[in-house]
C-alpha cells in the first residue's frame, strides 16, 4: 500500500469518533511495519488518550523501524507534563512519521 492509502486508513479511523473528542481534535494514527498495520488508534472521547498513544499501545513491541501515519502533527509537549506523543514515538523507535496536516497549537506548531 502507498503512503496515501495508509493515511486514508488513519483518516477513516478518526472519522469514527468525529465530534466526540472535544476539546481536542479527532485524530487517527496507523502504525505500519514492513507493509503490515501493527497498530491503530484514534483520539479517545473527551480528548484523551491521544491517537498516537492508543496506536503505540496496540502495536506493542512491533514499533522499531515502523512508520506512523497520523492525521494531525503529534504534540511536542503536554500541559500535564506527561511524555508528548512525539517523545513516545521516538522512544518506541518509530523510524518515520507521516502527517496529513501541521498542528498550529503551541504544543506542536512544527515541533512535533
């Protein structure tokens, strides 16, 4: 599958919770390793957990060298002080992150 096809899958995943993740935007994340989807996640109701957290948990130990397809740029910091999605992706040794759109929020804004 292509980057576009995997991103479409992430967008479709996010659409399931559209309108139920406020105050955060609805985000989808697909983690792919060697052409196989190993993790899926969408923003939880009420905005937590973030899609990347759910997808990383779903993927377990299969993230090293993988690609994450995320519909919105991952956060680079959290208001709670917890590890950001960007930090979690790095810690999981995800090799590549493909985003659909940059996040203008100050907690991302090109730093994710």
